[in-house]
C-alpha cells in the first residue's frame, strides 16, 4: 500500500497564491508519475496537473496553464503544486494522485482550497 499526505490548502483571496504538497510513503519502490486533480461540489473530479517521475515532463489542464506549476522531489517522493493568480473558480478539494505504474494509482484524502472574490 501507498499512503499520501497532502497539505497546503486554505482560504485565499482572488489573485493570491497557495502551494500544495503531497508526500508518498509505504510501497513506493517505483514511481511512474504523480499529479493533482480537483473536485468542486456537484462536479466530477478533473485533471489539474501531472509530472512524469523519471523524465520530469509536465502536463497541465488548459484552465491552469501559466498560473500553476507542478514540481517533484525525488528524495522525498513528493510533488508540489504552486498555484498563483488564483481565481474563485479554482475553489475545490484538491487530490494528490500517485502512480507506481501507468495502470495503477493511489489517491490522497484531499485538501480544500477556497478562493474568495
């Protein structure tokens, strides 16, 4: 099993910044990718950003490109999401996803991000 601990959520005014962190532990013998998803009330969970663990390639949803930056720490098996220029529509529960392979994944419990207008 893999355990994921997320932190960094909170309340921020529009235009502000937050940095989310997610650290993996347990059976983390290999890592394929890590990423972030989010879910707002009444909506389906949606992709936000991901990073390929070995190559460092990054992927973003169009809605966050240019505002959010995903990064990783190999030694800590951690992934970060720097969120700038936050908008009220970014309000959601943000979930960390850990993928030991392309067809396997684990999810964190989520951290609330609230952006006030």
